[in-house]
C-alpha cells in the first residue's frame, strides 16, 4: 500500500506548517486470516518543505538588513574619519 498525506504542525512560536508526506505500508495476512500491519514508513521532501522555505526567507531578510546596517555604519565611520583628517590637515601649516 502507498499514498500521500497532509500533516499539519504548529511551532512553539505559533507558525503553522503543512507538510505533504508520502507513506508506504506492508500488510500481511496472519495465520488467523486477519490482515496485520507489518511495516509503515512516512517520508517528507527534505529539500523542499515549509520549514526550509521559512529559514531561507529569514536568512535573506536578515542578510539584507545586516548589509544595510553595515553600509550605514561604514558611511558614518568614513564621514567621521574624513572630518577628522580634514581638521588635522587644516591645523598643520
């Protein structure tokens, strides 16, 4: 037997994730004629799932924010050093 399932998870921070999973099961008929579940396996796509998508978006967002902050700090330090050098140059004869 095989099939697909939709699993719903809620993270501690309240984020909701829906995973499409695939499953396989092995059924055998026992001596008493009843079907028994012998093995079952659930699997999800580890390369394309909602958690990885969220992590990727968060890293991109945080990287852009860090780049903007670094640019602002670098500009401020460059401006401050430029003013300091111009004062030193003006003070020397």
